């Protein structure tokens, strides 16, 4: 008998469409899997009543199809408000918050036919690449539950790897898709800025560092979910018409020019074995006919970092500042949130302007790089999955980290200028833990990156080849 939880979302979708499997059968399989495995991981939180979910799935059995996700159970990242599901954002301030309306992302998943069954765990307000919070606790890694699944989409990545969901949403400001994808041996995709719109809440022009995006065990699922999430929204000033990302995924990638940035000339400290493991991905891409060249550091890493922490603190302070202004709420915010908000409040307009000048200069430099290379490649993380009882890695190879997120600096070149990036598994280290690479291109190259990812996935299928044993 086929294990329905082992199939991709696209595979399940085809079974439902051809009536070879019913939504109620699929729901029952996933509920059984979650009950057996999730207690070891804590990836799925705020799950709805199983009897209610089964009733909704049975109703979908004979209902007209609502879309490619018709009748499939999904869990939504706990930074997204979902009607009727406890949505805490990982914060004790919202520990008992049950929204009366869906955010745009949840509306689009429902519109494609999904049954929203639960949430996936995340750090408080998504701050930090380690999924723990005082409301739901910490999420373990499916390949070693003593280690972190990463973050902030750690619950989503762990749930995917452990076959608790068929596909998942995530979000990425500072590697929040790419880091957990690497740590959990799955795929994540950070879209070009503006491709996935969001609700028009507060300012919609200034802050462009974060975006929602898909996570999956196959590139086809990434592409199909990206189509669902990226439909044009007239209320988002950066939104633009979507593409048929899942159409024509299979293409010959022979001859593509790829640039390997490694550790940025030593600027990004890497734990032993990471660059060696990333070499697996480079070899596969070379075997597919891609031309790979080493690229020297194209821009000062220190300038990128200073620009990043300025713009990030400015954005976090704008978002969380109203909570900080309330003394009762301020007392419940994590120390990292205090640090970001206080830095943001202390910035001058000209400091923010100068940070944006730096990112503009970097964007201009990238135009030159992308005239020579179709895509660039970096490791997705600088450390291996670390113990769940750490707040964050405080050193790399003996070098102290001066902030709670400095250990993820390798993602900044992409995030700072809103480039599309495919986070792809690269294999496993001698410690048995996964690692990945981020393959990124110019704005608007989302489809081309997915096509490259499809060729890579067909040659490797790391998520299928090395599933966790739970």
C-alpha cells in the first residue's frame, strides 16, 4: 500500500484529481503520521480538532475541485494569521489570539483548495534562525532531534522533512527559508521582492527585506505553490503578474554559467565540512553541463553587513515598536526584539539613507556580475544544526559572534537587495546532518532558477534519498 504521506503535494493532487485517493484518506494518513511523529519534533502546533478536520476532508471527497491543493491538509507558518486557528506569532503577547480573518497567504491557500489544519512553529515574531518560543517550545531537527531545525521557518522545514505536511509556506528576511531548508534537507524558495504580495497593512513602500515563499521536498511543488502565492494584488505596490512557474520546468541546463562565492574570501566564517559538503552540489551542477567558476569577493562584506543591520533594525522597530511602547507588552518581548527595536529607534534618517545607498551600490555591482553569470552560489548556512538548548551560536571556529544573528551573515547578499534564491540540499556531513546551498540570480529570474533546480533535483533527490528515520 502506498504511504500517502511520502508523496509530494503534486503527486497527491494528481491522485485526488483522478479519484485514486480521497481527501479523507489523505487527511487520515497525515493525522496518524502527525500523532506518531510530531511529539518528537514539535514542528506542528495549534492543531485543530481531528474530528473536525476529518469532517472537512470527507466533505471535500465529493465536492468540485477548488484547485490543485483540493482537500490536502496544510499547516501554515505561525507568523500568518489564520481564521479560527490559534495564531500566536510565537509571542506570549498573542498566546491566545484566534484571528477572525485570514491573512492574504492563508486566503490563497484556501482558495487553492487546501484544508488549513494547524500552524508550524517559529521563533518569536520570526526573530532568529532557531525555532523556539515561550508559547510552543522548541522544534527539533528530524535528522537529530537534539539539534535545531533552524528558523524562522523551522517548523515548516521539519514538518516537510518528517512527512507531516506535503508542502509548506515559509518566509524569508534573513535566511528564514534558506537556513531551515539546509538544516532539514528540503527545498525553499525566496522569490524576487514583490512577486508574492501581502496585505496592505501599514507602510507598503519602504520595507522590502522580507517575503513569503514556498518550501517543499520537490521543485515541482515549489513552483506550483509559488504560482498560488504570487497572484497579482493591486493593493501591493510591488506586486506584478505571476508566471506559470510549473510549466516547462524541465529544460537542458547545459552551458549555464554559475559563479561560486564560497566563504566570500574568508569574510564568512564556516564550520569545518560545510564547504566540502557544498562541493557535492557544485559537482552535480558541473555533471549537468554547467560551467562553474570561483568568484572573488565582489563587494566588501563589512559594508553589506552594516547596511543590513541598519535597514533590518529600522524595519523591526517600525513593526514591533507599538508593542514596545506598551510597558506590559515590552516586558514580554524577547531580548533580541529589544535590541532590534532600540537600535531602530536610535537611527537617524541619514543613517538609513546611507544604508540604502550601500545596497544600491551592491545592486549595481550585481548587474555586472549577472552579465557574466546566470546565477551565483553560496552556502545556505555557516554552521551545522546546533543543540536545541542554545539561543544561537556564539562562536564559529573560536571567533565570537557580535549579534544574535551574525552567524547567518552569508544570507545577507541576497536578502539586502531582494534577489530570488533557491535553497537546495547539498548532502550530509560526516556528522550525519544536512547542509545546503543558495543559488541566486537577478530580480525576475525566479523561473530560470526553478528550472535549474528541477534539473538538480532530478539528478539528486536528496529529500527522497535520505529521509529522516523517525
